[in-house]
C-alpha cells in the first residue's frame, strides 16, 4: 500500500511540476512579447493623436493637413463637430516620428471650421474660398510642448 501511495504522490508532483513549468514558459513568452518593439512584430497601424479643444460658444470641426508649406485645405473628410467647451482627437495613421519624417517640412496644419459653414457650402467652395476660422501650423516639437493639444481660439 505504501508503495502505491508513494507512486500516486510521485505522479501528482510530476504533474504539478509540468504545470508550473508550462506557466513559467507562458509568462516568459508574454514578457518577451511585451518587451519587444511592437513595430517589428505587429502589422497594426498605430496612431498619433492630436487633441483639438474648442474654447468657443459655437460648434467647430477640424482637419489635418500634411503638405505644409502648401497650406491649401486638403480634400480629406473632416472630423465631426467639436461642441463648445469640449475636445476631440484627430488621429494620423503611423507613428508620430514616422509621419513627421515623411512630410515636406516638420509641420502639420490643423484647419478649424465653423460647423455652420460646413452645412451651408459645398466642400469645393469651402476649399476654394478658404473658409476656415483658423489654421495652426505645428511641428512635432510644438505638439510635444503643448501636450499634443491645440486650443481654439
């Protein structure tokens, strides 16, 4: 009997060791993934987020431009309305450093529009007439110094 009981304990301890070793391997693999540079292992696009804060009593909308020193209004679509006293994120595809390196200059333009202008005029007329409330031209350093926030006005 003692031998059978000892054999059962031996099998139990062996199984426990296997489970512990498996958990340690999973943990080490997870830590290695976390420590790795995500750009090298992940095809997912990461974003650079710029916060636009609306400090007016009216609703505005905003758009990013990537062709500075050409400050023409881009053909891209706009971010939805930014209510008075609220803020909204504008996301760019790609890592911030990579996005800024790909620009003609180290500057992104942020165009702010009155929501009423957007509802009254076609986009081509807004672009051709340059119907913006304000344009901010900001470098990567400017954004870092402002905590990635553009405050209108």
